[in-house]
């Protein structure tokens, strides 16, 4: 495997806080999951890879060049950042066209590429609506579209399906897998094992700024099953959702959120839950879904202690 | 699909143009522009009030041209133009940092200097298009208040005023762009600069030469000092010196801002 992205003894600290500590790794074509609880150093890893931060020590190379201070790499690299931040007054199409023009395309090609990218994330119908009026899931998808629009060889995706409903989550997972099959280098960060597992089997486990393990996701899979898994769902009709979910055999408990919009489901079999959730989610109008990271945190505690 | 040279950043001029267009869209239709359009356009209301109410009651020696000159010097040059520069230019980068949208710009194959240049160009275009028409309308409303006699002779002064105000927007804009990339919270230091530091322009001796106001005011031919309204504007600096200092300030501030912006890390909190 030829390395597209290389970290050589790279460290990064903010004042006295070490965010990434002496990391050496090489990532090549295909999908690689960057898995770790919040605060583990995933975002710092991606910011170093995307040249947003300079390493305090060591080297970070993207496509053979130092990631920091080499703007030309962004002809071939796309970043989907975690922050839910946009120029709210722009439409989805204006947002993409504006950024594509900064990538050096002429106006006609910008429009064409913007349409293609919006089509890939199923936002073509909403292309002329202002981003300020988009739902959380649509905002996630338009953010992904700007990373895809110039067809980069390398994609850095920071929590790309966070907040998406199950249908679009599945669509994005399939898109990431396809990009990996096409030979692109895709690095996806997440704190949810099942999310990463759906996209790839190759993972980097990161915890407290260190790479704890690299390899096949199945090896930590068994550990995961020993811990109850929590999924939070936001729906138009939480009662209908609860009725559909409570009958599933692997559900341990259900909790309604304070304002009645959220339902928290605890399960011992997350795979089965995700598998059977799609139909129930559609009927109850699920608009958002996320998994708090306590599940993964417990696995990491186990690994570190072991 | 077009062939692009992907081994280099996008050419500077092309990147500046793209950044200019992207910034202009958000800048023109912002709440900041509504407020500044109001403040910059307010003298038109003063002029209409003067024309309809005051002109008949003021002694003949207070001419419409005096009134216009006072508006240009005291309102535009000393107050609202620097304020517009402060609010727009300090926000060029700070807004992107606060809104966490800077990441989108910094992950494009463009030199960071071109991002700043495009944004500064959009600032100049926006502030010029808000301020200069208001000055022109104010001028004509006032100068035709007592007939059209003398209007033609005053037009060169109008053109000169427009040039000086444009220069003021460039000079203050460059300085506040520098403050915007240098400081995390640039507005308060900017206000202190405008209303305390720049006050030195009214002091005797050499101190006024450390202010932008002294050079800009010296370029206004019909400043009130010539009419004897105020003795506090003691110094009139040579035009060539004013242009050199102001031009130098623009270049130095923009170069420093571009250097800082291109070498600085911007950490967007999640």
C-alpha cells in the first residue's frame, strides 16, 4: 500500500495540553476509520492532515508534501469539517460554486460540478434554497458535497454522518464505501464503532492523543458487544417510534427526552437495532440520530487497562 | 472538464476574483451594511433639512458650501468613514473565524494572501458604493439650495473630496485589516485608536504626524480651518507628503496583514 498520508513522530500541543502525541502512521487508498471518543485527538489528527495546523514536532505529509503550507495539495484533497458552520445566506448551489471557483474552475464547470456533487448527496431538489433553511441532515450533506465537488483523491471526513437521519446515513455510508472502492483515500473520523464498521474494516484507534491500535475493526467488535449501546433519536412522533422500537427483542430500555422530541434507546445488540430501525424511523419521522460516546469510551477504558 | 495545473495554487488574480465575489455576496446583504448605509446616508437628510428649513434662516455668510464642508470633514472623514472601515475591515477574517467558515477557505488550493486580498477588495467595493453616492447626493442637494450659481466651480472640490474619502477608506481599512488578523477582539482597540489616538491630530507640534487624520484632513481643500471656524487645525501638511504617508501606510499594513494571515494557525473550536 503506497502511503497518501504520513505521520512521522508527529505531536501537537496547545499550550500545556497534548492533543496528539508522537504519532507515526501511514494511510493509503481505501477507507480508513479514525475511531476514538470525543477529545481523543481525532479532530487534531484531521486538522494536521488537512494542513490547518502545523505539527509541534515531527512531520505530516499529504501526497508527499508537507500538509502545512502547501495549498496546492487542495486540488487533490477535500475536507468535510465537523463544525456546523456555513454562510447561511447562500443557497446550496452558491455555496458550492463559490468554493469551486476558489479551486480554479471556470464558471460553467463550477455549475456542472456543483450539480453533480449535490446530486451525489441527494440535495439537487434543495439546491436553490438558502442553507440557513436547511435541516441538520441537509447541512451535513451540503458540507460533504463541498468536499466531494472537485473530485479529490483524498477525502478527510470529520464525523460526516453526525445528526443525519437513518436513510441519509445509509446513503452517505454507501457513498463513502464507493469512493473507497474507486481507489480514493478516505479517512473518516467517528466516535461510533458501528458507523465506522459500516464503511470499512480498517481502523485507527485513537485515545488520549495516541494511536492505540491499527487494524481490523472486528478485533474490537467483540469487546463492543459486551457493553450496552445507547442511541438517541429525534422524531416528529416519538410515541409511535417508541411503540415500534419497544417490541424489538434486543432493546433494554427506552427513555423519553425532556421536551418529548427525543427518545433514547439502550440495546445489547446495536447491529440488530440499526438494522431494524430504518422502517420504524421512516414511519415515525426520525429527523436526527446520534450515539453518545460512552459506549466507545468504555471499550477504550478496557483496552487501556488491559 | 478543464485542464488545470494542480501542481501550483490557483493563480493569484483568479483566486482574488473568486474570493471577491464570494465575500461581496455576504457583505452587501449584511446587517452591518444596513446600519452603515443608514449612517453614511444620514447627511442626505441633514442636507434636505438645511435646504427646506435652515437655508432661509441662516445668515448669508454661512453658505451651503460651508455646511457641505463641515459634513465632509467632521461627519464623513472624522467619524463615519473610519467607523465603516473599523466595522468592515476588522471583520474580514474575524467573521470567518467566529463563524467557523474559515476552514472552507483555507482548504482551497489558493495562497492565503489571495484570500485576504479578495476580501479587502470586497470591503473597498462595498464601502465605496455605500459612501461615495451619499456624498454626491448631499453635495448636490446643498449646493443647489440657493440656486445653481457657483455649482460648477465647486465640482472639482467634490471630486477631490471623493478621492480623499476613498483614500481614507483604503488607509483605515488597511490598518483595521491588520488589527483584525492580529487581535482576537479588534473592535475595542480600534475604537480607542479612532477616538483617542487620532485625537492627537488636533494637538500642536509634531504629534499630529503620527495620526492618519492629520494627513487626510490636509488633503481636504475647503477644510473649516480656511474659513477660520476653528483654530485647532493648525497644520496643513504638504499634499505630496500626505499621499506618500497614506500610500505607504496602506502598503505596509496590507503586507503585514497578509504575512500574518498566511503564517498563522486558526484553530476553529468545535
